[in-house]
């Protein structure tokens, strides 16, 4: 199979996995919104902050290093050793810091939640190592099977537990089971023989590359989690529940799509990094596919957030409407930053990402400090503005790799923007004519989505013909 066929096949399997998992996950979130309370989501979000923070040190950055480096058994052994060691140490740190975190947020319930979730760090350390092996070898089909099965188990168990009245524990235990299954599946599917015996030279080689990856991960975590920490400390767990739930709903598409693209194209960037023209084409194509999804979803959420919340989530969540509108903008700007960051990391320039992340963090701190008096909406605005500024920073950084103008970005955007605008207009007119009911809303969403595809097909037929040619190779 050629490199192009591997790329398209990887995208196909990842797209199928993501659409299935995110589609089912979206339905699960809607069900949970009616079974659980905002405070339940807030408590889990605060407990997960600890796990998410410590997970930045899992493997000490060797997962990306293994994808970038050439295949050597010594490197695999060293990577496995560092992964297991970091998983054990970080699990212990999380467990013994549980009371300190509970005291910081002035919520004793967090202690027991963190104690259970701490074991997940070990699961993720092992699964992260074997996942990097699967990605390096373009074994996306096997990786997809593990992700789909564990996601199905998670969604079934979390609904069952929430229905039985377990509250926040339904989120905790289902998360625990999902990550345990991921570790087992990735371990079995990678078929990579490893040993805990490793030499110091291989360890040093991985750590030298991984130090920038770890540094970037720490800055990225602070950037995406600082808002939750500040809201939890200043405004309480209920407000965190509203804030984190709205963020998760609004950014669900970009997080799933960016995961697909970065996992497939990360090893590709490393392979074609010497050919600047090919590297540029390899960067633009996935960006175009992401914008194809992000632009209509962002416009829909911005203009029809009230209808979405009223019909889908229920009146309990009406207060998150302003947040959804703010975060709808975040989806588009994060798409660009995520892909640009993946490219820079893939071609061996993680230091640039570290510098850009540090600048964005400084801007974010300043903006949140100025806007937090406006409550959670002010915090959301600060996050979106800071990420929008980082778009300009990444564009400047990419000029050092290949030449790409603002006009080229406009060419990627305008036809999709026009088609999405037609979709919004069609949605507004249709919803105004039909009775204001749930079924009318669902039918309008479906028909409006079709109107977007038809309008874009008329404006940009080549986009669909090229995509069709590429998708033919998915199962080759």
C-alpha cells in the first residue's frame, strides 16, 4: 500500500470510528443531561483536572518521539520502561494528593473521586505506548476496533449507572472501565514485543526529544484547563458544571475531528518533511476537510443555540446558551491551531510550539483576569480571544516551513462559508414556518444539513469528486 493509500485508509477508519463514537457519545450526553445535575458534571470535571494535569507527564513525551524516530527495539524497550515507570509514579502522586486538591476547591467529595481515577493514569501510560506503535505502523483499523468497543461499553455503563442513581460515580466508574479496556486492546493489537530492560543511551535519546513534547503538553494543559480551575475556585462546582458541559458540547466536533487528523497525519508529516511542496499539500488537505465540518456546525450553534438547548438538553440548561455561542467561534480557530501544532511537531520543531504556547498562556492569563468579573461568559470570551490571537502566531511560524498566504486560506473558507450561510437561512425560514416542536426541529436540522451539502456541491464540485477518489482506497 502506498503512503497516500495509507493516509486515506487511516482517515477512513478514524472517521468511521469518530463519527460512531461521537454520535453515540452525543446522544449519551443528552441523556445524561436529563439524568444528572450540573454539580455532578462539575465534580467530575474538577477531579478529572488532576488526572489530566498529571497525564501530561505520562511517558515523559516518548509517545511522539517513538512516532518520529526510526524503528529500533532498543527505543521500544526504553519507551515501554519510561511509560510504565511514569504511570506508576503519577498514579501514586494523584492518590496521595487527593486531600490537598479537595481542600483547595473546598469540596471533600473530590477526595474519593480522585482516589479511583488515579489508577487510570497507569492504564493510560501503557495504552499510550502501544497506541503510538499502532499509529507509527498505520494500524488504524486495529486501533479503531479497540476504541469503538471501549466507547460502547462506556456509553452503556454510564447511562445504566446514572439511571440507577449513582450520580457522579456513574461518570467515574464508566471512565475507569473504558480506559482499562483501551489498555488491554492496544496491548493485544499492537503485537509489539517489549521488555522493561533498556539501556541508558536509548532512554536519553527519547527523553531529549520528549522534553519539548512534555513542555508543550504542560503549557497546552494550562491553557485549556486554567479556565476550569479558576471557575471552580472562584465560582464553585455548579458553575464548573455549566461551563465544562457547554464547552464539551460545543467543541465535541473539533476535538473528535482533530484527533482523527493529528493521529493520521502526525507520522505522515515526519515522512515528507524534506519535500516542502508535498508537506504544504499534506497540511492543506486535512485543514480543508476539517473546515468542511467545522464551519456549518459553528454557524448553526451560534445562531440556533437557544433552539438546540430548549429542545435537546432541556430547560435546566438554558443558562449555557451564551456560552455555546461563544464557544462556537472557538471551534474554527482551534481547528487551525491544532493542525498547525501537529505539523510543527511532526517535522521535529516542538520548540516553536513551546514558544507559541507560552505567549498564548500569557495572553490568556491577562484576559481571564480582566474578564472574570463577567462570570463564566467572561472566562469563555477570554479563552476564545486568546486562541484567536494564537492563529496569527501559528501563521507566522508556518512561514518558516513553507509559503502560504491569507488568500489561500480565504479560498479554502469562502465557498464553505457561503454554503453554510445558505444552510442557516434555510433553517431559519423552515423553523419559522413549521410548528415549534421537537420533531420539527429535528426534521429542520436534517433538511438544512442536506441544503448545505447541495449548496457546496454546486459551488465546489471538485471538493466532493476529489474526496470520492480518495475514499475509494480506504479498504484497499
